[in-house]
């Protein structure tokens, strides 16, 4: 026991050396909260606890958990005599591809180099990104596809991208590849044992490389992590090599990944895909039966739920829906029975998944929230969202007993972690530790929170509301000389306000709709610009420096009610309890994400405005708003905004 304590002390001393000596020697600032966070993470990993670490903007949590992982492995090996258990890898799960690439190509190489130069570690830190088969090239299918297009007049850029796959087996590294080509050359669900390329298959070589004993860090997204957990739960072959510790970065997105993973859906495109592959198996009669029957089921359900205002999202059974769902299930049973030995296993699985969705709706399975969505062509999608997400996460991840770090800038809502613990199945887990690492940014000095006292209370969605918001935004943009990001919760309201101001503002105005990254790039490259945005721009987009010196949050980001939230509501004794336990914490999390666009470096200065009377001093949610945000200087008058900008910005800001 004594030598274990000594090793632990040495490990913590090395943390101080790395962050206080080695990193500063390479141009990095000393951040006390980052150092404390790393100590906390190491203790919890060694103690096999589950740590919920809320890390504020600018802390540098990535280096904190990477250093903790490296030292955990080093001192576990020393203390336990190089046992096979201690040599197992660590898994880092994230939500974004950009962060995965940064960890692999920037963070780990830098850390590995300076730790080797110092003698802290003797060999480089090896890491690999793990992802599904659909991201990789099947060499046999690629060869067939190249032959198929040889004499065809194919788009030159798409052809060039396809041919480049001879050099790049990871399709994510190639731009310009068509979606159809991706599907045609990707690794199939099940590889044939008689494949002529088996000995030289680049995908198999990648898998072999990822299982190397020296591969210390496996990086994946949340969906891949959960798929691996599901495989283990069902006693299938795991996707990831057996690991000893788990890091979940961007952990606030884990519940959404689980909803996607454990939900079911059925749409027209699903049927088209199945029919396409059945066509390759020369099953023409079954294609017509399947396509006709399922399309009729979707059409009937759509018509039964259509109102003068659109489609009713919550599913309810009608006599006609019941009849056509039953007919759809019987048709699927006959097709599956007839084709069972004539088609590949993965196509049969697709057919069984389709039948499963129909059965779920036919029997109105209480384990799911049944609801409807529409695709871009306004056709019906059947959706079944699991009610058991927390239980699944507990069974797949937390009950395995390993050490885990869950970190994000928005894990804590209000006064604590109760909401996220409930969402991810940690309510009853005893070995959970909670830690808050405050941002090193000087919000009191560099950020002004402006809650206008003259906001009018207008009817939601009215023209009066849009005009009032437009007036305030106009005044703020002129007061801060552009440099403005305006975050909306409604694309409709954003469009209305943008049209009112487009000819009134003397600065470049840019509007970002769904999936418009090029517009964000244009904003970053344009001086004194104003960006109107919604949706994904509330998080994950970096605007450092004077680019955003005024952040305007138009409305508090309350979630729009849907069938899933309506089902959640029924779990509470009264509406007030539901609002305080679910609605408000969700709003606080989204608000913190939006607020995080304001200051991105230690020297940034910004005015943050909330144009929602409910956030004001006498507003209904004032206390909840103030609890969610860091402490800043407060303002109620536009003159305070003008004064703040003049005092914080140099002459070059106005040029």
C-alpha cells in the first residue's frame, strides 16, 4: 500500500511539472483551474469513479484528460507490475469529427513529443480513430465500380474523387465523392470469406492496426461507443478493443446519440434502399409487394394525421391505420419467410427492422414514444423513441465498473448535475463524483450583460414583436459598430427581422440557414459584419477576437414542445415540477452554449444582450438565467453598451 501511495504522489507531482514547466516552455499559459481539473481526473480514473466535470470555456480540458490518461497508465504499470489489465487502452468519445481529428493530429502529437523529450514517457503515444464500415473503402467493390464507369460520361470531379480512393481508404479524407459512389464502394455489412482481396484488404489492415497492443488511445464518436456497448450487452463481437477507462468529451450530447441509437424509424428512403438491394438479388416480385404495401401504410397514416395546420406529430391509432399496419406486417412476414435463404443476412436484417417498426406502431408499444415526422418532401416518417435511454446507458457503460470522465462546458445546469445524471442513467450510481472547473476568462472585466429595461411584452409571433426586436438589434449593431452575432431560436422570426433590417444597417449582413458553413466563413472574413444565425450556431462555432464583440440572444432557448416532451411531462405530478426538472435545465444548458460564443480567448471583450423580457430583472426566469451564466457587469441602458465598447476597443476596431 505504501508504494502505491508514493506512486500516486509522484503522478500528481508530474502533473504540476507538465502544466507549470513543460507547457509554458512551449508557449502555453499556466491555468490553475486546468491543473486542478487534471488532478481531479487522475484521482477518479485511478479510483475507477465516474467523474462529471463541468469545464468552463478556455480551461483546456482536452490536455487535462489526456495528461491524466497518460499518467494513469504509466503509474498503474509501475505499481501493478505491467499486468495485462493495466495495458488496456483508453477510449475517448466525442460528438464532433473536428474534435476527433484535432485530438489525433494536434493534441496527442504535441503532448507525446514534449513528454518524450522530458523523459516522462519512453515511447510515443499511439492513437487511432475508430468508426463504422461505411466510412471505409472495400478494395474489391472499388475495382468493380471503376470498371463500371470506365466508358461512361461521369462528372469529372466525382470521377477524380473516386479514383483517389486507390490512395485513401478512409472516404472522409476525400472531397467531391458522390453519395451513390460512397454507397457502392464502402465496406459491406458482411464481408465474404471468399473475397479475392482478403489478404491485401486495407480495411482489414486498419482493423489489425487499431488492435495493436501499443495503441493506447482509441477515438470514436458517441454513436460508435454506444454501438460497441450494445454489442457487448448482446454478447456480440465488440467493435472496440477491450478498454480500461472511458473519456466522454462533449458529454452533454450523449443522450441525443442514445436517442438516435435506440430509436426506430421508417421512411420512404428506407424502402427505396431495401428495394435497390433486393433488385441486385433479382427479387422483382418481392420488390413490388414490399414497395407498394409499405408506401400505402405510410400514405394512410399520413392522411389520418393530417390537419389544416399540417401533420399531427403524436401518433394515434385509427381503424384504417390498424388495418393497413396489420396488412403491412403480414406482407413483411411472407417476404421474409420466402427470401430467408435467398438473400444476404444484412438485407434480411433490414427487412426485420422494417417489420419491427410496423409491429411497434401496431401494438402501440409502451416502451417507445410513437410520433410522426416529415421528410423534405413532406412525406411521413414513422418514429419510435425509446423511453429507456438512462437504463440502457447504465447497463452498457456505467455498470461495467471502469473509471470514466464525462466532461463538457454545459453539464451543470442551475445549481447542480441532477438533470444530466437523470438523462444518462447515473441517478442511482454511487461512485459518481462532481467537479466544476470555472473558466479562466475575466467575465467581470471583459463581458457586459445587457438586459434592456424597456423591452415590451408582445404577443409571441406577432408583427409587433418582430418590429420591437428589430429596433433593439438596430440600436445595438450601430452602438458596437457591427462585429455582431445574433442568435435566434426561430428561423421564421430570423427571416422577418432580417428583411426589416437588411437596408437599414450600414454594415455587411449575413444570414445563415441550415447547413450553410460557407456563410459562417464569409462572416469571419468580412470586417464589421453582422451574422444572423440559429440552429447549430448556438454551439461548436469559434469566433475569436473582435469578430464577435456583440452577442445578441433574441429569445431564451426553450425547447419547442413535441411528443417526446409531452410523454416526459406525464412522469411528473404537476406541470410546475416538470418545468423545473426538465424545461428550465434544458433552457439553461442551451443558453450557456450560446453565451459561450462571446469570449473565446483571454483577451476577448464582448457585450451579451438578451432580448427576452422573461430574463429581465422582474422577469419570470431572471434568477434561472443569472444562475446559468458567469458573473458579469450588468447594464440596462444602451448608453452603457456604447460606453463599454468605447472603453474596451482600440482605433483599429472601427476601421
